[in-house]
C-alpha cells in the first residue's frame, strides 16, 4: 500500500470526534430576529461602515467598505432596519464595530445566475475583481482576504494550487459535508481559482479519515474532466495548516517569515473555494457559511448553513440545546478555537464550528512546573522550543522571543496538548505576540 503523505516534523493525533456530525447533512438555520454583523471578520483592517442608525438595508447589500490592502468588504445576509452601530467583543478577544439589524423576514437575497458563456469569457482580472467585491475571505480560520491571496505578486509564479480539504481539527465537518454535497461546484470553483492564479498544477488534499469525500471528489473530477490530482493524506494534526499541507503535498518548506507563494504555492480552503464559486456563478457575496455545532454537551450535533450575524444561541437551540451544562463553549475547533462566554456572540466568516464541551472533555487539570521532558519540542510542527519561548515571554523578554522565532508559531496547540504539566503554552505565545505588537506600535 502506498504511504500516505504528511509533513515531516512534529504533530499529534488527538481523537477526531467527527462521527458526531460526519453523516449529518447540511441543514439551513433560520434567520435570527436580530442580526449583529461585525465590520471586522477578516485578517487585516476592519471595513468602514457604509450605513448608519435608522437606515433600511436589503439582503446582500454591501454595508462595509474594505479600508486597506489587507481588508475585505462586508455584506448583510438579511434585510431590515439598522438599529445601531455598536462595539462588540469577538471570540479572538478584540472589540470591533458591528451593525445591529432588526431582520425583515420578507427580505431575501436574489441570486443572479451567470451563464456559462459569460463566465468562460471572464478574464482572470475580472474574476479577481468579482471575488474582491463579494468580500470573500479564507474560511479555514485565518480569514485572510481571498482577493489578496489570489493576486500573484510580480516576479512570483504559482506552480501549485492546493485545495485544503483536510479539516484536521477534531469535531469539525463543515468542509467534509461541502465535499460530499457540492463536489461539482467545488471543482468548478477550483478551476476558476486556477485561472486567477495561473497555477500550473492543482492538488486537492484530503485526510484519510474522509474516504467518502475523497471518493465523491475523485468521481466528480473524472466526470467533469478536470486534470486535478487528489491526494490522500495521513491523519495527523495539524495537517490542515497551510505550511504543513504544502510540505506534505510538494515536499517544499515555506521559509521562516516567508509566504507560500515564495515557494510557488497558493492554498485555498474548501469553504473559500465554494464561496468563490457562489460569488462568480451566482453573484452572491460571502454572507453565510456552514458551521458544525457539536460537542458532548449538544443534544443533536449537526452542520448548519448559517447567516453571518446569527447568535451562537440560535444555532445551539436548533441543535436541540444542551444535553448537560457545558463547561466550555468554543468558537472553532478545540485545538485552535477560542472560548466564548456570551451565547449572543455572532457567527462570522471564519466561524467553522461551535462546540459545547463537558467537564470530561475539557479536562481542566492544574498547571504544575515544567519537568523538561521535551514533549512540546517533539510535537511542534514548526521546530520551535515552546518552553523556552514561554519563559522568555514570562520574563518580558519579547524581543528575545522574537529572535527565537516566536512569530513562526502557528498557535496550533500541539505543545499544550502534549504537555504533562498542563502549562498554558499557546496562551503564552499569543500574549507574547500581542505584547510585541504593543511594543512596536
């Protein structure tokens, strides 16, 4: 049997917990009575509000204008009256401006399907412009504006376009269900991204724990006649991280401080690729996404197609509510997600999951002293020394931490997961990066 591809260094094998929702089809989530839509749902500068209190908006309307090179437009998935422009805290811990909209149930977005002839005639620049106008951002977690990623800088060349179907975080099944239910649309979206980037080769990477998705995508690829390569990857976290995926697929390593395009690669998440398809084929902005609602404290785990701005509370209620009192609610996956304290937190473009975890799953053990076992070093896929970085940050030596490659840390959680002393290593890395930003600003 052929050896499954993976990255060379570090990694862990947490229980994947995907059976809770892997066979649950995507179900529509009802619109909330009130939507809270942040103007910062992407990496980079927040969008500038284009609306004010008292305005009446239509579903699909652009309500936020990108405010910089790395920024993205914001659209409302619902129509209604703008009750206020306020500030809210998002799961990452930042306060951002947001529009509060009283939803008009009669207002619905009207798709504008484009003919195959029109789409075939689009130049890469025209496709790129439409993706930018639709506010598409990376939906794998980082929410990097897609139009920036797909615009290849002068002097660079994309040898590989890699479609990330790994979804290595435990519990999450949003990308898996998209591949199972929308394979054709994903492959067409892939071809459009290939045209935008000029990539010479397309590889779709799917972890071995999704055999049905791999089979469905391979069959659709053959039926549509696309010369894409489908690669089965070893189940190993964090296989879905951009740098680890590139290494697994191409054997190349992104240099410290570098970008994938520096070694000829562009990576697009499955959800992002589907959003590109909808933007070009239907004229549909990115204002909804698939969210996995799961965890042992959820009665009926499911995958919901949800409008941006919908409070977590509503998704949890549609999944039957809590089977028992959760110890922790997580936005995203359990490894890289953020704990939230407010169930009125809204879904955003990068919200891949909402997890309700019990005390048994959280296993909130008491932190003890480091025993110098080296497990965190062995687990780190970036080849860092997590305990050294943690101690430098603890003593306020942020520049020394930077010199020890703190900024290469992906915050994947492998070190914390492996640590027998239960030291909060990832939280330390996040603090160190934040303090570095404060020092340099």
